[in-house]
């Protein structure tokens, strides 16, 4: 057994990574990045076309529910439509629960991007669309399980 491990380890030693070939200039790995470049890298790309009208209407409604306290972005059950949810079987409830956690994570990210002023970024557009489409897909499968 040890001979096999030694043989497989020796074959691994013949890769470019272990034979000392430099695939990356190590002087660049820990090089400092100036603040202006770091800000540019961390800023979501803007899309001047804006958010789709249907998605815009949807996120406006959702964020209103958040502001009114009807949805708590850290409590998945606040997203659930209780009368419909209670009638579901275990599998559908599990689907609703898992996806509520995921949807709230996306909604937190959307809220954060909006607060930072990135309303017209590709990132926020894709997140809003993803949340709306996911909600619609799940509600086709399980009924009107969310309050959004």
C-alpha cells in the first residue's frame, strides 16, 4: 500500500507546479493595489438600460414589505404565506423553506446594493430577475407559498 502511495506521489511531483516552473510571477501575488484601482474593481458594472419594468415593480413591492416590517430579511418564515404553506406536504414545505432562505439572501444583497447606490448595475438586475423568476417557478409547483 505504501509503495502505491509513493508511486502516485512521485507521479504528482512531475507536474509543472512541483518542478519549480513559474506559472505566476510571484512578485505580483502580494503586490499592493492602489486605492483607485481597488475601488474600480469592487464597483459593480453599470447598465444604462436599467432594471426591466416588471422586475422593477416586483422589487419595489418587496422592499416596501421589508420597510413595513412584514418581511424580516433574516427570518425565512416571514416570507411564507402561512395559510397556503400549512396545507403543503412535507416535500413542498421543505422546498419552500430551503428556497425562502436562498431568496432572503438574494434580497439582502439587493437591499445592500441599492443602499450603496448601485441601482443600475448588471449585478442588481440579475439578482432581482433571479428572485422573481425563482418565486414564480416555485409558486407554479407549490401554489402561492410566498407573500411576495
